[in-house]
C-alpha cells in the first residue's frame, strides 16, 4: 500500500510539473497572439493573422512532452503555444509578423511560415496535410541513416486536412513503414466555414485510424490534463515502435478562421457548448483547484508573459525590414539560411 501511495504521489507530482509548465506556454501564446491581433487591426501587419485561441492546451500538451534536439515537431497555423513549448524564441514569431529582416524568414513572410529544421521544426507549408509527408520523410531519412532510434515525429493538422490526398498518402506510407509518427488533429468543427458533417461520413473523425491500421484516440481538446495524458500515452507508444498514432482533440476555435473572419457560421449553441469552453480558463481553475499553483502564482505567470511579449514586440518593431536593393534574396545562399 505504501509503495502504491508513493507511486501515485510521484505520478501526481510529474503531472503537476508538466501541467504548470504547459500552462505557462499557453498563457504566453494567448498573450502574444492577443497583442498581434491588436496590431493587425491597427493596420500594421501585412498578410494574415491566424490565432490558436481555444487550442492552446491541445497544442502545448504535445510539444511540451517532445524531446527538444531529438524529436521532430511540425506545427500548423494555430500552434503558437506548441511552437513556444518546443523552444521557438518569441522574438522569431514577432519578427516574422512585423517583417523584420532579422527574422527567420528575413522579412519575406507576413504570418506563420517559419521554422528551424536544424532544431527539428521544419518550416510550415500551407497546409492541409502537406507537412505529414515532410515529417514522414524526415523520419524515414533518419531510419536509412540508422539514426531513428527512439525519435518520434509529430505533425499538426486540422479536421479539414484529413479530407485531402496528402493526408491519405502520407499516413498510408507511415502505416506501412510503421514510422514513429504522431498526427495531432485539432478538430475545431470547421474547415474554414465547412462544418464536419460536410467533411466526413464516419461517426467520429478518429474512426479513420482503423482504416489505416493505426492507433487512434479521442480527447477533450479543452481539458489540459486530458491532453497531457493523451499525448503522453501516444508518444510512449510511438517511441516504443508501435507505429503511427492519431490524436483527435475535440474543441472549438474561439475566433474566426483568421482575424479577418468574424465566423458568422458558428452558432451560439455551439459557442456555449462544452466544445466552446476556454481551455486557458479551465487550465487555470484546474491547477488552482489541485493546489499546483496559487492564484498569485498564476497572476505572476501572466505578468511575466506580458513582459516577454512587450519586449519581443518592441524589439521587432524597432528593426528594419529587408532592403530590396541590397538584400540577397537567394534563399539557398543567404547567410540566414546557412546557420
């Protein structure tokens, strides 16, 4: 009995540490994207702004449990929380949105097409399932070089991407090769404005996993603890050689498809449903209820996030954009791409 109690205490201690760390990334992402949205509405950002409001728990719970410097993580447009948790510097995000020549895209991109393949985060292709094949290729290349070992690769997509050929081809290949692939599907109920009942005929999106012979699980994407435990399970399975894993997080994006979209296609009934709950508020209430953090400590996390976001934005705003008359636009020879 004593051993069982000690084991439960250790498990609870591990969960509390991961939960609080993940909550920090969620707060940082929400604070940053709220600020970016305001700057966009002021007309100071060229291009689109796509935020992950309502998806932070699902996004950060995956990335925070991957091994930095070893695993592969391919985020999508609503994965600011995951990007931060995987180690992307906040200044890189700020510089990309604000067009700084010192950013990872050298001022060429106006939103989220950024990455660092040398750190295991490939630059995002827009999008619709295309990054699954990229991650599969990276995993297969490591296998050929006998460097796969216990590496896992994670690709993030939305529900709409599961209806594309890219999804089918990549998942089919990964299943046949038993690659240690995790496909994180944020089922936010709409592919832009197309509802799920016009996207697939199966009862649940996760039912598609069986057709490929892979494991699939459904989780509540608004529940931080459920997200952490779900991803912990599939990461362990993939790392142990059990092949591709699909995780479907059921949730609702709490904004439009982008900041240009006020989402009139989302009903008030859906907004007030369990899917429409704010994962950030739920996470805060949970960690306070479990005594993993106090109210004051949660406030400190928010204050620290605000300081970091303000500093990154101020830095990026002070930097110049690229000069078309002197800048080297050759991506393959640019010093920024040789780092």
